[in-house]
């Protein structure tokens, strides 16, 4: 049962994390950020940081991995949002 829950956790982490990748790639390519909501990006970033802290506290590999990668993607998008304002 532990293996099944790990597989489900890693699958969920992969899917939700890499959902940000197309937006990050598009933002980098087009340098267009006007349609991206700054409050939403900030809230997602803060939420991911909280999830990462939670994952570290409970020592959960899927939670730590997913949120670390997601933070990188959202940080890129946020950086681009400020750079190309």
C-alpha cells in the first residue's frame, strides 16, 4: 500500500508541477506577461513555499520535489512579469 500511495503522490506531483511549464516556456519565448495576474502569481508562489515547508516538515519526497520545481517555474514567470512590465 505504501508503494501505491508513493506512485499516486509522485504522479500527482508530476502533473501539477509540469502544468506550469508551458506557461513558463511561452512567457520566456514571447516576453509577454500582460495577461498574467500578478496577485495570482504571488499567491501561487507563497502557497508553493508553504507546501514546500510542509513537505520538509513531514519528510514527503513527492511534496518536496513537486513544490521545489514549481517554485522554480513560477519564479521564472514572476521574474519575467517584473522585467517586461
